[in-house]
């Protein structure tokens, strides 16, 4: 038993998408320590070089918030989960931190140069979220989202994906959750068709057509921190204890036996940071 076993509390027997979206606070500390940040050139591509007033939605423990602040932006971080916000208060005191969700954003009309989201847009209810985001961005301002996707071209990372094979439950090819499908990077890289929303992504008619870009990213892990990373995922957090034990066993086996990992104290987990950007249209 290690200390992380205390986080293995099941929240629901029905593994619904909404339950998964609400589950992150169960492992806020683990989340902060094991999840990837966002590359500075991705932040620059989205927001440019001038310091902006930015509202970040689904800010979690502040991983993207800190990258935005380091790039010179003034950030209001909005997050619905109490435990994630508590963690962010510790790690990211430079941000204004507010309780709220994308569907009801606690900031004034046209008060932001940009609204930014890191690895959370797929949890939003798109219609009300788009209306709210358009309300708070000044016309012509930027709306952008990032996702950090594991690069499954790395053989051991592809093996990790097989362990998490059931994780796609609740995702759908037609909506933004498609980005969480295993193989989403292959679709984005143009290697295969499928995942409707990824083939022609949209933020609705209040926004201009989406441009996208890709940035390499990586995190150094130990066998223990890789297990922590898997334990911070919504799929894991909402699985029953038998499933959690089985995932733990398989991840431990992967790090102790895969030729690229066996005997290594540290190794790099490669990601691709996928960035989508768009502008808020002038209001009629
Ligand atoms: C995978 S975490 C991403 C956190 C952080 N942005 C990052 O990049 O590490 C997803 C976050 O979205 C939040 N979330 C879920 N549903 C949301 C909603 N409807 N509006 C805003 N945030 C939401 C969760 O509480 C969680 O903190």
C-alpha cells in the first residue's frame, strides 16, 4: 500500500460523462504533481506577446494559469471544484480565483481580451458555454483551448493506452469529447478519418472558424509518478475498486517489464499539446 491508495474512493457505480467531469477534486494533489503544463510557444501562438486580460475556465489546480501568468497575462481563473480551487490558492496566488463554470461565468460582459481553456472544454455544455464565453470576451478577442494528448507513436505509451482501453466510455465522435478518444491524435494528424467534431471543429456561430496548431510537450516521470498520473484521470477516479486495482497492477507491470522502461528510475512521457483558436465575432 502506498499513500495514494487513500485516493481510491469510488464516486459512482454508473460511469457517466458528467460524473467523470465532476471527479477531479478527489485527487487534486496528485493531479497537480503529475499532470503536464503547457509550452510557452503554444501560449504565445494563442495570445501573442502583449499582456492581456485573460479569463481561464476549468482552471483546475492552476497548471495553465501559471503558464499564462509567466507569459505576462493577468488571469482570472474560474473553477467549479472546491478541492481543485483550494490547491490553486496554494500554488497560484497571483491569479484571481473564482468559483464557477463555463455555463455561468462570474465576470462582466466584454471584460476579457481572451478566454482560455486547458484540457477542460470537453466537459462543458457547449451551447450555454459558447453564449457565456461570447458574452465575456470583447468583440474580436480570442477564445482558445488546449489539450495535452499522450503521443501514442511512442510504443510504451501505446501500451499504456491499451491498459486504459475502456476509457473512451462516454466519449462520442460527434462532440468535443471526441478529443479524448484514443487515436484522436491520428485523426488530427490526418492519418485517419472519424471523430466528426475533430474533422470539423466548431465553437458555434458566435466565433470565427477555428485554426489549430500542435506543440511538442513532455513530462519526466518515475514509475510511481506515472501511476499517480493514471490515478488522477476521471476514468480511474470513477471506476470501482476492483477496476482500479487491475489498472494499478497493469501500470506497475508496464513500468517494470517494458523494454523502454524496465530498470529506469525516470523516463519522459511525450505529449502533443493541441491548440485551437478562434475570434469572437462583433455582436449584431
Ligand atoms: C482535466 S482538468 C484540467 C485542469 C487544468 N485546466 C489543467 O490544464 O490542468 C478539467 C477541469 O475542468 C473542470 N470542469 C469540469 N466541468 C466544468 C465546467 N462545466 N465548467 C468549468 N470547468 C469544469 C474540472 O473541475 C477540472 O478542474
